[in-house]
């Protein structure tokens, strides 16, 4: 594993163990499964596959990074875990307890604990302390240099997982809370996360949370009632996300990258700007608008038209809920990171070295 990563939103990557189980549409092209199978020969995927712990030398690297950060007066970001899921409940609990011990003795690093299982954050952290998950004292044990995040690639995942992530934020007081929206598979409104639909299965009417401001509303007006998964409704910045990362998909082995409509990224950029939340666009993915990558604009047979509603197909005019984007598969390097000519590199504020 490299000491320094090419992932733009972190400074280091740390893989405490290998192996996982697919739980989200974002897992369809699992980078970790492909990389571990092709490079390390350690792929362990599925609910019954034994997880593999990394070498002792890997576990020592954060100590080196921590010394460097202390010397330089920085607070380097460490993405944990990029080759598994840190809150995978198939992992032996003692490994996770050792991970939290490592986080505690590296206070000059900011650990990014990114998961596709936000429902396990508090439960498995409590398990690492041998305490009950509803222990109000958990927040006093959570390492202040650890942030929590979850992957969100569809509106349904936002409605289901963002409230759980924010509830975890209230319970454990992490460094900050964030979402990684890669690969972004449709338009997602973080300003209208549905907490309780008025009619089951119809989430666009009911009680909503603007997860970028922490404010609730119902039918467009402020709501002050209860939030059914968290009792009396808390409100304000404590209930809001602190950082949003977006990105398009890359090919992984036989899995071919799905395109993202640029409007989906633009919308999240603008939602974050309106709320003052840090926004980071990691990459456009394998696909890019033909208008940008081909100045002559000659349409090729393998170009595709993607519509704002996710429909992929023909058409040259305004239809399918908005304007189509004619895209060409040019590779992740050429597609680049710019969104409308701008690189969005923001990171959330940290308290610096502890
Ligand atoms: S959670 Fe992450 S590591 Fe696990 S299968 Fe999904 S993409 Fe792969």
C-alpha cells in the first residue's frame, strides 16, 4: 500500500484488513475487490468469507505519519478503510478495538472512517469498548480526531442513511460528518432528505430534513415536531453534514463505469454553496461531455446521451425531465476533475493537532 494516495480528498489511505460484503449499488464496481484480487491475491468477499488482517508493518505506518504531522504542525487526513469497510460486522471486534487504540495514539492525524453501514457506527464502536450502544458516555470515549462518513449514491440511500449518520454524529461527537457521493448514480437532494413520508413509499411529501443546515420542514414550512428515529427533534448545525464529496465511476475489471449527468454534480455543488458546506469534487469518472473533450463536436457511434433522470438513450432535444448530456468514454485521466472549468477541493475545518 502506498504511503501517499492519489485520492484527492485524503493524504493517506490505511487498510487495516481486507474483504467485505456488497451492500449498495455503489458496491457493483467494488474497487477494493478488484484491487485485492489482482494485486494482493487476498480477495475475501461475501458474508461467509474470512476477513484478512493487514501486516504488522502496515499498522505501524500511521505512527510515522503522526510524527511527520506533529513535526509539520499539520493534521493529515487518513482514509480508513479503502480496501474493506471499517464498520463491517464480519470483522473480529478485537481488530476494530485495536484500530480505535491506534487512532487515539495518533492525535495529529484526522481519521476519515467512511462506511456503507452507518447503522453500525455507534453499535460497533460501543462493542469495541464493551459498553451498551445507548450508553450516553460513548461520546466521551470517541477519539476527537476521528470523523464519520457514509457513501450515498441515490436519493433512497440519502433518505435512509443520512439521518442515521447524523444521529450517530449527535451520539458520539466526531471530528465532523461527511458523505461520499461516488459513484453518483442520480440526482440527490441533500436539502430534502425524507425522514417520514406522508404516505408510505412516497417520500417526496412528508417531513424532510435539510441535511446541510440541520433544519426540518414539512410541505415547505419549518417543522418542530418529533423525529421518529431520534425522539424530540434536535436542530441546528449539530445535525448537519460538514463535508460533501462527489465523483463519477471508474471501470473495475469487468464492471464498466456508469456515467453521471453533470447536472447531478452541479446541483450538489450549489446545495453546498448555499449552505456554506465544504464541497469536494474528486473526479468526473470515465465519461466526459463531448462538448468539452472534442472541440469539433463530431458525434461518434459510441457516444451516449444521458438525461437528468438517469435515462440513457437517444434524443437530441429537451426531454426526459431536462437537457441531455452527450458523453464520451475518454478515461478517468482525460475526463479530469473540473466541473464547469473549476476544481472543487474544499475540506472541512479541523481543530488541528490535538
Ligand atoms: S462496502 Fe466498500 S469494500 Fe465493501 S463491497 Fe462495498 S465498495 Fe467494496
